[in-house]
C-alpha cells in the first residue's frame, strides 16, 4: 500500500482522551481557525502526521482496529462524536471500520487522487482532521466502508446503567 508511516501508530501517549481536550469545553472552540502550529504542539507526532497531513497508520498497529467495547468514537483532534461502536464491523483490513457515521453532519468528504488512485477522503466536519477514506464495499444497510485511522479517534466507553 501507499503513504504509510514508518513509525508504529501504537503511540503510548494516546489515551482515551487526547490531553489537550481535557478540562476544556470543546464545543465552544472555533477549531477550524486553529493554525498548523497549534496542532503540531498538542498532537502526538503520529496523530499530527495522520490527521493534519493525511497520513495512514500501518494496518494492524492502531489501538482500535480490533477494539470491541461498546461506546462512542470521537475525533482525537476536537472531541466531536463521530462513530458508534454499533456500526463498527470486522473488515479484516487492520483499520477500524464502520458502515456509517453517527450522522451525516459530523463528517465531510473530498475526492483524493493521491498515489494515482481515486478515493474519497473523510474528515471531521468540525476541525477538518483527516480520519481515513470511505469505500463502496461495506456491509448493508449502507454498503459503505469507513476505513479510519485509530490515531484520528478517541474512545468513550458507554456508561453502564445501574
Ligand atoms: Zn475534529
């Protein structure tokens, strides 16, 4: 494949919530106006390379490709809720794969012709973080495969009801 990072994406600094998203009201921030220098400072090198430079983590190295907990996947850059574990499925690709986002407004798409291929790039609608690509070979009911990078995501487990 093409454009993979040399480093493993399994970056020990990445927890359930990116450090820069703790103790702030992420809904009140104008994420699109943040300069590149901001992202370089707050993200880990792998997160920055993937989300801000459209890199791709190596297959089977990220923390979520084989992750099966129930909960919500959020943007690792701005905290917006993006995908539910309910639409996650085993694609066999080595990247976390979903057949649809939480709703259509949380992701944006654009045509990507890098590496001589025509693909559809997927990003967070709130901060423009690159998430991955969407392909038309997913399961029903959508037939879509959102093939994402683990470092683009944080995970919030569902609170257990009493
Ligand atoms: Zn975002």
